[in-house]
């Protein structure tokens, strides 16, 4: 395949940045999108004229959440249920023009080219994304508290969030509600997490607002673009938890 | 050459750890506040260690090169975590887990460490459940288990095919709690580039902020390296792109011995490679071997027909298939350990039975499992005369519940539906059992410098059993290191903060600076990746699944050439004081090249076959075990711990003798 690539280049956080055009020949349909980027970078390095394009990536199997990229206007590109590293070139056609930009949100400032700073997500987790249990191992036996399978499964589904930020990037309000609600839900569904449920949801939501993420207006784009298919139900659950916590207090 | 002292406590094996904990020095809570500890790496071992140490009261500084500690490659572990809970009532015990691990490691691990690992395994599950890790459960609400290779019990706890993710997020949440309290200071997007020693003790590190490019001096009373394994020395592996040996290698160059580098795990079930552009390989969890059957066609004519597209694998009758693992190893069948399964796949493919264009693929088939589960489900639903289609549909649903995300991952990569046609798999580099040498306290040969998790060498011998890496990472981080490090730090309660405006820190920083500047100013012509790929090819072809003297000697020469050419001709674009991924790679590849040479030397020196290390010269020649690996306990029942001398080609070997008092050394048979 032959492709025209329109890629966002930005030297650093303060640089203005602009789209630059590249062409790439002999792209195999079996390549992953990031392997295609590797080939382009190898070409740029060999030419020696400009720096290769910086992008975040690590596990390349869809689980670490490090890769990002807005591809043709969608976080992680046109395929569903995948991260950019799992997107394959067979989803594109010979002669295509592909626009590649960083995730855009106030809470995710650009670091360089396609790399953004998602440390706001970490700070939201610091505010309450945990159960306050010591790591002594002297807790009760793991089977002492049975957990209904349905609850355990729902908690698991929420817990599969990889923290990539596609939900924020896809949202017209740059809302982080899907991300935050996934963590809130995981713990509120499990008996172990119920003790601190009120404090958790209040603190995490407060931090989320401080980081400059917008609110949810129920368009559902986040869930569609989420590589792990995290359900909107989680946002509803978080809203219930939040309401309960604000009404009843500690 | 010297003989190393592992400092194994006295007494019967089952009491060693308890006795040791009762005797070692403690640091009182008020003094812990005066002590700093650096943890490099935030995977299962580093994350859990950082959280535990901070919770105990130490001031922790944690470092990771990723943008968040949650991205560490432990996240990608799929199948599960072992623990001797015996919830399934199938006769499991601490001793059995210990025994299976030592046997699985082909009797090349340290007995006392493995026993301790088995002993604390049960605490891990309790701990993780308390933290809210959503393990798979049965309808009664209790935890579910499954079976993994090399064992005859079901002791593996899991969260679908994302167990590593859930455990890591558990450790990450424990870290977050401490970060929120200010007890851990987190340095993301920071890479450790050297260790600083003061008076012979580890007292800090030099780290590069990869966003600004600034070099930073960080001091502490002890340094913990939990930076994972070095599988990426092969370029293509199931490791993440950023996984590297740098932190471990830098401490090696400062005096920490590196043990058994040649012990590498080649995992039998990975998606086969497709082209030269390939950047990494993807694992398909070993848990799939619970339900998947591995086979190749019995006749070469069918192999040809499949390759040229005239026949589909599903069209071959049972008689035309060779379920070679079930045939060769009737007792363990598809659940033989990883090294055995990998070699068996290579044997069939070398004989011409590989089923894809490259000739390097075998089938992993779920048809019988789908049928079996479908029938069970139909019976439960009372559908006595369910059609074949209905049974298949029911069965597929069950399989989807167990392995859904893995099947989806496979389909995305290969564009084939594994519910309908068998998966194609082939072995790939996955894990490294070798690593930094540590004593029973997990301390390296540098006082105050510790190594935990995959970065150390101690628990898996020459081959790791499935679902044991997660167990070891968390055991080291939650339950071993936090205690043993206190024994050392008890001597530091009056030391006070370690200053960084000293010649030791300045020298180390200047060394790192000079090294990086050299890359930037090198004016070479070839990319970092081009050298890494070349190194990987040499490693895979000559230091891979089967090794021999001739190949290893060639590899050593070739790696030397690559090293010289790399430093002469590598081209690193960009500058130092900015985000520069090529510079980061150059620094890592430089270390991989040096490690690769040590790796090949270690493989050459070990003239026996054991676990993942198979020397063609050392195989059983006849009898029922013909062709199987032949261990040499008389000459090689030791750990090879290598000392850096300044010349990558002239390492010095030291030995730690391995003694087995609680397990009889036997040939490992899975027949």
C-alpha cells in the first residue's frame, strides 16, 4: 500500500505545532499501525533530515495503555475494541490519506509530537483509587467473604480499564467520567471496597474537576471509542454513588 | 573464582524463613522516617516493594521510564498466579508447590528461596483480594482456579486472561495510597542510568528525566532494582518495547554479579512472526493449553496442501493429525512445562511439519474443548437432543468466558477466527530466569543494593513454571524484601540524609553525560534499531532454543563485531535535552549488546542441558528418554555468577554451589 500521512509535529510543550505531510510506500496490510510508524521513522532517520516522530507506546499488545494517537479523528483509529498498537493496516486502503494527531484535551497537554502528558489520571487515582488495606498479608483468608459472581464479573469488567485516555480524547467536553467511574465502580461493587466508598467517590471526583476535565453529557462517545468497551453504566453508578455520598455525608 | 555465600539460614527448610524473620534486625518506626529507599521499576516487584516500604515508614523514591507506574510490563501477564491454597482439595500443599517449582526449574534454583516463595504464596492471594483485585469466582462466590503446565493440581488464580493487569493495578493502588500520603515520591518518565556507590555501598542513582533530558542525582540509604528481565536482547520477544536490562546492567558494571544469563524461557504459545517490519511478538497465554490441543499434520502431503491452500486444517481427520505432545508425554500431555513444549514444537517444525509459509507454526486447536463444554452446557440446560450447531454455539460461549480477550487479541492480529479454525502458534522469547545474583535477603554483591522480581535470578532455576512470575514478583515485593532490607538498614539509623554534592555523585553524573553526548555526536549512519535487529538475529539463531559450541563461538565473535560497529556507526538524531526516544534506545541497546556477549559466554561454559538451556551436545542418546535434555549434576549443579571486569569479553565466573537436602535430584520426566 502507498499512504499519505498528515502528522502533527510539535517540538515541545511550548511550540505551536503544525501538521506535516509524509508519504510511505510498501506498507504491508499485516503491519500494525505502530509498525507502520516505525517504518516511517526508520525512513526519517536514514534520510537524516528531520527527527523521527515521537509517540508513546510500550507493550504493543493492547494492555499497558501507553499508546494513544488520534487517527482520522478517532482515538485509536477506526477499528473498535482496540488500542492503536492493535490496529492493523488492513483496516486502510491503498492510496489513503491518514491524519494522525495527539489526544486533544485540556487535561492532557502535549509533550512532543504525538506524546501527551496523562499524569492527571495518576493524580485522580492518588485521591482515592485504592482500598486502605496494609500490605502485611495478614488479612483474612481470601475465601472468607464470598462475592456473588455477577458482582465480581462486573467489577472485573470495570477494572479492565487501561487508563489510555481515549474516553477523554473522544469526548466533546473532554470528560474523564468513564475513567473515574470505572475505578469507583470496581471498588463499590466489591464488599472490600464498600467501607470507603463515600470518601473515595467524593475525593476522586473533586480531583477530576481540579484537573480541568469536563462534565458528562451522555453522548456515549467514550464508551464507543474505549478499547476495552467500558460501559456507560459505570458513569451512572458513579453518579449514584456520588449523590448518595453528598446527601448522607460521612 | 570464588565461592559465593547465599546466607541461607540454618534449620529445617520449613522453619528457615520464620526463624530468619525472628532473628534479623528491625528498624524502629521513628528511625524509618529518617531512611530513604530508591526503587527502580514499578511492576509487580517494584510496585509492591515501594508500597510496602512506604507503608512501613521509609521514605521511598520510585522510578519508572513509562508515563505512569501502571504501565510496567507485568501488566501484560495473562494466565494467572500460583498459590498453595488447596481450595480445590486436590492435594496441594506448600511442599508440593515448592517441589513442582524446583523440579520445573530443572534443579537449578536455590531450594531455600523456593520454599519461602511457596510459603508466602498463600498470603499473596489474601492480600490481593483485600485490595479489591477481582479474581475469577465460581457461582458460590468463592475463588476459581485453573491448571498450568508442569503440575498435576489446580492452584492458579486468575482474572480472565488479564491477571497481570489486575495484580499490577492492585500494587499500583497500594502505591497510590502512599503517593497520596507523600510517603512515595513518584518519578515517572525517568530512567536510571547509573548506580552511585559511596564507600562501597549503594547510595543513590543517576536518572534522566526523559521529557526534559536533565540528568538528576538521587540519593538513598538503599537501592532496589526491580526493572524486570532482559528478553529484548533477542529484539523480538513478548516483552514490551521499552523493557530493558539497563538498570540491572549498570549495577552489574558497578560490582553486582550477574547470574545464569543463558537461562531464557522460550514460551511455546506465541503468535508466529510475519515479516521483517515486525516489532514484537504476542503471547497467547499458557492457560490455553488447559483446553487447546497442540498438533501438526501426520503426513507431509497434508502440510503441503495446507500451505498451498488446497486443504484447511479443519478438514483433516483425527487419524491424519499428530498430537505430538500427547503422543510423547502421555502423563502431562499438552500441559508439559514450557521448555519441553517449545522444543517439541521446534522438533516438528525442523522436520518439515510447520504449517505456515515460514514453516514455523503449529496448531493450537479448541474444537474438542468447544464440543465438550457445549455438551456439558446442553446437559445442564436439559437440551437432550441439541444439534451439533447448538452444541458448538454453547461451547463457544463457555470458551469465550474463559479466554475471550485472548481470542479477540488473536483475531485482531491475524485476521483469523480461532473459534472456527485452530490458532497457529510458535515459541518466542518470553522471560529470563537469569538475572542479578542475590543472596537469601535479595541483596546483590553490592552492599545496600537489592534486586527483586524478574531482575534477580533466584527462584526459577533454569525454567520457570507458568503463573510463577507473578507469584515471585509479589512475594519479593510485599513479603520478603520489606523485612530483609530492614536487617541492612538497621545499620543506617544514624547516617542521616545522603548528600548528593559529593565527588561520587558528580563523577557518576559526568560519566553518564559523556556516554549520552557520545551517542548524540557520533555522526554515524545506521539506526539504533538496525543494530538491535542484527543482535537479535544472532541471539535467536545461535543462542536460542538449541545451542552448540560452534554456534556459540560464532555468536560471540559476531556480537563483538556488532558492538564495535555500533559504537562507531550508530546514528542518534535529536538532542539530549528534550524527549528523545532514539537516545533512550541507543543507551539500552548498548547494554543489550554487552549482555548478549556475556549470555553467549555463559551458554558456552554450561556444557549441559537444563531447563530452557538446551545444549545439542548434551541429550539422552537412548532409552525411553531418547532426545530429551541431559543434565549434568556432577559438574553443573551450581549458579554461574559473572563479575564485570571492564572488558565485556573477559568476564570472571564465580560459583554458588546448589545443594538439595529436601528434594532428590532426578531426571525430570513428564512422560
